[in-house]
């Protein structure tokens, strides 16, 4: 292309010079005398004028040839562009431009003239196709953005599911696992991260066949959301609220099932405990009230004729009233401590003195069952910074429980130890009673809890030990403990900071 352009410029220059020289020679030949001399000087070089005209004629031919070739190339380009763009793809258009460029060097491709209008139409067509391609590129960018947003939403959904404390399982229309969280992996004992696209029946095993069937039925029936209570007996009994929802695609076809299992085992147990508590409290309230009403009616009817009988009736009424008052106080104290409304009056008190005071009160009850209660030798320094009435109540509860669950002829012993290095005082109450099964030791201090095996041995509300735990740990920053063996006996204890260390800390 560069050589052709240079040749075109050279030919144009030669034609111009030849015409100029020929014209100048003719003008000088027809001019004045001075001009004739100059013309004669030119003519001495030979037939300059004819040669110039011949050269000009040849140059004109060459110029025409160049113009004809240029027109042919333009026509070829237009034809190729039109053919390629008609195919409808941007790739073919690009190839057509390349082919058109190479066709510029092929003269045989030019067979008929073309106009500039054809080229303009071809270029306009190309621009229109380019606009279409630009639109497609914008659509592709929009799709890429939507894909990124979808991926981000998917990651957010996974993060939410993985963070849920309830067990979550998502399966597809073929009952294969799509997603599960850690809680589900623990519940059904499978690797929740590396179990995708595996049959859920294989992952959950034969022990949970009913739950798998429930998922399949929910998918087949197409229910929007169903709630059902299910129980699993693997590694103990567990009760769950199972909420199952079908997942629908854009065409409203079921493409999966989501199951969320909320553990309500503890809630069921608490509900049962509350029911038992109401029953026990009602019984406990009814017993002293019945005694009070009976003896008061006998006094009203005049059945107590002598002073000694009247004193006995008064004593029964008073004791039953005290029992009733203790029960009500236990319920109220637990509620006050939990709500933080109880008033605490802490001061240095001696554990030995508190224990001696409560022993005198509990020995009468122990003598009725022929149970020996043994105290301890006084300790030089066993003062703790505590509320006197609350700690007295703790000691009474532990001693009364020990006597209550010890068979006649047994032994109850209370002991105090002081660890000056750790700054702690420890009180233990040991009995030779019926003992407590090992699997129930962790629940003893829970509210409303009573050992199933010992319910027939003695009556109670299940509040005493919970009150002990609340007073020692929540109010006095101490610690409770228990050790027991069935048929041998139990040891309940609590630790409190010594008054010196506690006073320094308060100061």
C-alpha cells in the first residue's frame, strides 16, 4: 500500500511537470524576440515538447489506472462487508474486515464498479451491528453482576444456616443432602461439611428412618410448612420441634425440603417439673393446713377439756404453721434471689456458732427417727463474710435433708474445714442414707428436681437444694458440691471465702 501511494505521487508529479514544460515552451515560441532566444535554447535539446506531451499522456493513463484500482478495492470491501454482516455475528464481521483487507491486493476480485453510497451503507450496517454487540456486552456485564450477587447471597445464607444453634437439614428433590449445619451433624453423627449430595437415608441411618420418611412425605405432599414433635432415642431421649418446609423454584415446582429441629427436651422436662412442683406444693400446703384446721376445729368444739390437751393442740397448730411458713418462704426466697430483689446483710459470722444453733433445732427431729447427729469441735477462726440468716437456712436445709433420707439408726455428721492458704471455709454434711444414682447428681440443684428413686422415701418440693445453690453461689460467690453412692450415703458441702479475704476485697 505504501509503494502504490508513492508511485501515484511520482506519476502525478511527472504529468504536472511535463504539462508545465510543454506549455511554457509553446508560450515562449510565440512570444517576443527575447523570448525566442529562450525557446531556441530549449529546442536545442531535441524534441522536448512532443516528449513532454507523450509523458503527460502516459501519466494520465496511469492516474486513471490508479483511480480504477482504488474504486475496485472500495467495491470489494463493501461487498465483503455486506456479505459477512448479513451472517449476523460479530465474529464473521471481524473476519470479513480481515478478508476485505487482504482482498485489496487481489485484483481479480474487482469485477464491477461500486459507489461510495454502498460503502456508506456497509459501514452503517457495521456500526449498527457494533451497537448490538455493545448491548450484548452490557447484558453480559449485568449477568456477571447478578451472578456475583447470587453467590454473595448464597454465602450469606450458608453463614446464617451454619450459625443457627438448631439443627438444619436441606435436601433436594432426590432426597440427597444439599446443606446441613454443625448442630445437625452432632445430632445425627455425620460430617456435615463433606456429606453433600449423599442420600439422607444413608447419612442418618436406620435409627432415624421415621424422620427420613417424614421428609420424603413432606416433599411428596408439597405442604408449605408443617410442625411436628419428634423424639430421638440415640444416646438418651431427646424431643424436638421439627418444622419442615418445601422449597419451590420459579416454576412453583418442589426442588427441595428444609427441616429445622429445635431441641425442646429441656423445656419438656421443666414443664413436667413445674407440674410436679404444683402437685407437690399443693400436697405440702394441704397437709399442714389440714392439721391446723382439724386441731382448731377440735378446740372450737371443746374436745380439749384439760390444759395439757389444749397445749398439745396448740403445739401441733404452731408447728404446722411454721412448716407452712417455711415452705412459703422457700418459694419466695428463690423468686427474690433470681430476680435480684432480696436484701442481703453481710457481716463476719462464725460458722461454728451457726452450726451449733441449727443442730439444736434439728436434733429433736433426728431423735424421732432414732438418727444420731454429730457435730464438731470448735475451730479457732472460721468466720466468713455472709448473711447470717441465709447461711443458717442453708445449714438447716442440708441437715434436714440428711435426716430425711437416712434410715432409722443411721448417722448424720457435719464438719467444717478451713484452708487459710486458699482463704476458704468448707462445710460438709455426711449421712448414711439411701444415696443418689450417679446419673442424677448433675440435676440435684435444679429447681423443682427430685430424685425419682427417692420420691417414696420422703416428701418435698424440690426447692431446698436449689435455694442452697442460689444462696451460696449467686449471693455469696461460693461453691456447692455433692458426692453420693447408692445404699452408702451422701455428702453435701459448700465453700465460702473467709472473712479476712472478703473484707479486704470489699475494702
